[in-house]
């Protein structure tokens, strides 16, 4: 049984919080894109911190039988992208997050309260 997109994003948020991620934002992009239902964006303070956040998200979702479909940027640890199909997780160092500014780029998307209502 696969998780709903809302449940997936809620587990990802909780896993990120467990590793002290900060500035966690969830965007509901269903109305503006067919790429995914949600983007979860969060920040870490260093390469190691970003990697630890990404690892914990993968671990917690894997425990539910949900596996990452695509992973990018893990080795560098500056911007890690975890693609779960309907949910795409972005774990940034703050400088990269400010530079790429996904919240502005996807400005028409609704910012969702955490936890996401199931």
C-alpha cells in the first residue's frame, strides 16, 4: 500500500524536524504544475547537516515502503533533491536556497500549513 502524497510530505517534514532542519515550507503545486503535488523545502547549516536531513527523510519513508525514485546532490550536500513522485523534497544550505528561491519561482503555489491535512 502506498502512502498518500499528504502522508508522504508529513513524514518527510517530521523526519526533517528530527534532524533540526529549519525554515521548513511545503508548497501545494497541484494547481500550477503537473510535476508533483507538493514541494517540501527546508534548510540545513552545512554539507553534513543537509546530508543528515536527507538521509533521515529517506530512512523514515523507506520504513513505510516508500522509496526515493531519484536522488540528486547528496555527495555535495549543498542542495539535495529527493523525488518521491507526487512529493519532491529539496534540502538546501541557506545560500543555495536564497539563490534559487523556489518559493518565489513557484510563487503561485499555495503555502500549506504543516502538517498537511490528510
